[in-house]
C-alpha cells in the first residue's frame, strides 16, 4: 500500500534536500519520520536521483512518487516515451502493461480518453497518484490483467499499446514475443477484435526478421537509440497488413536527431564501393541494428568501403545518420611500418571488418585512449587491411 505520509510537506522537503547526498550514510542514520521507514525513504531518494536525468518532467514536480529501482530501470525514459507519443493518436487508447505509467502519461496526451492497465497493484497506485499530480485527468486506472480488461470492453480503441514483460518465472530474460507476458502473438485475434492498430515495445536484442515472422501484420519497425545506444524497438501492427514493413531508425544525440528509413528486405543491386575519400562515415547504433546498409549508401549518395565493413565515404561532406569524420591519412596495415606513426599516440580506435580487437591493437602499438584523433582499422574493397586516420567534423552548413 502507498504510504500517504510520503506526501507530507516536511517529508517531500527532506527528499528534495537529500537525494544527492550519500545514500548509505543517510540509511545508517535511519528515518527521521515516525510513520515512514528508512526503506521507503531510500526508494524515493533513489527515484528522484534517477528521474533528474531519465524523467525531467516528473523530476520538476515535487509531488511525484517513485517505485523501487528495478521498476524505474525497466521504464521508458521520457525521451523515448515522447517519441512513442508522436507516432499514435486518436479518441480512445489503452496501455495493457502500464507499469509506472511513463508511456501512458505521454501517449495519453494525444487521446481524448486513455485506459491504463497494470497487474501490480502497488505500481498502479503510484501511477494513479502521479497521473493526478501531473493533471492527466483523461487517464483511467484499472488493476488487473490488461488482456482480460481489454476483453471486457465493449467499445473499440483507436490504438492499443503494450510493453510485454521480458522475464520468465525464474527471472531470466526472454526475447521471443511468445515467451513474454502477456503473450501477444497468441492473443492477436482478441487485440484486433478491439482495434485495428497495435504498438509494441520490445528489447533492442529482438531479431527483426524473427519478430516479423512471429507477430505478422507488422507495418513499421522503429529502432530508437539515445546517444548511440539502442534503447528499444517499436513494432507498429495494422490489422490484416500484408506488405513488407518500413524500418525507421532514430538516434537522439545532444544537439541533433538522426533519422533514416528504408524498406525491410528490399533488394539493392547497384551498391557502389570505393577506396576512402575525403570524408568517412560510421552509421549510428540504430542504423547498425536495421541492417539497411545498401539502402543507406543509395539514399545518402555515399560509397561503401567494403561489403562487410559498414563504413561509408564521400568526397564532399554529406548528411549522414551517424558519426562523420574528415580523413587526414590512410596507411596500409603493416605493423612494423606503422609503429612510428603510433609512438606516444593518444587516439580513439574503432575496428570494422578487421581481424584484431581494439584491446589488442592498443597493446600492440601502445596507443592511449582518448583525444581528438580517430583511427579506423578496417578492410577496403580490394580485401586489403588499412588504417584510416581522421578527425571528427561538423555537419554540412
């Protein structure tokens, strides 16, 4: 049960003033409040600290309450929740697996009425309190199994959303949709009897081809990365959809948003290969997950260095969904010859389609990590091992 005493002004003030302090030291002192355990206080202190970076809007609201750390770690960040919200809208929406309610809160802003469902009564109680604190009056909270709640509705929904739990009964991670809870592939008939549209969130580790085969009716797949780390896959399903899905990649960087889209399993026969030119491009993590390598070269007007290197090049600086570098030098990979170039060297090293690891290369040539120099160890179109020396460059314009 939610401890209402956590909402007392002096308790909220204590949490605001102490969340950045050393938590173990605070725990040793015990709770300064009669009706609140130090465990409950610690959960709120940890939660506020995580929220500062992960949920800025919630962090700004002093009346927000947080669940244990594990629930927070499994919750979408504000930036990915807002992206989901940008994809769907309508009159009636439902979240079958509400959790802390971050996704429900942001998605609900595009709906007249929104239904939140959650099996965990404590989580649902916290979410209900937070919705009220945030002024989200269009969200109705239901405790129970989302699919059962959906089945009991007589009205249809414009969109159904779900983020199935990805752990089995023993706490181990699972990656097939049929092994998650709820089992979405098993209940697609029920889902599509209540809506023509479904959005699913999954782990970034789910194989795209396997997911398409398992789910069926997949219209779009969105690969969402933040600061070059893939955080989640979003699967947009439409009732009776039969075409090849579109894959959309998005990478949120500090000063830019990198986007790219292409067609799944679309053949591209005229990929161009080239030796390194003036500029080198490394696709971001979302692009790498998409495997749209040939379409990327075609649409960005770049050439690939090698079929399996997944590095791209051009003579002029172009827009590209990834890191961009200006090439300063190119050397053939001959260790004895290269040693003089690496003497007292500090650089960022990347290997692509290369037989040695970054760790071994650092040891072999005594290259320190960091600095403004970037060195790529890779293979060119003639199957020659090469070393490309670069510096990061700004976007065109």
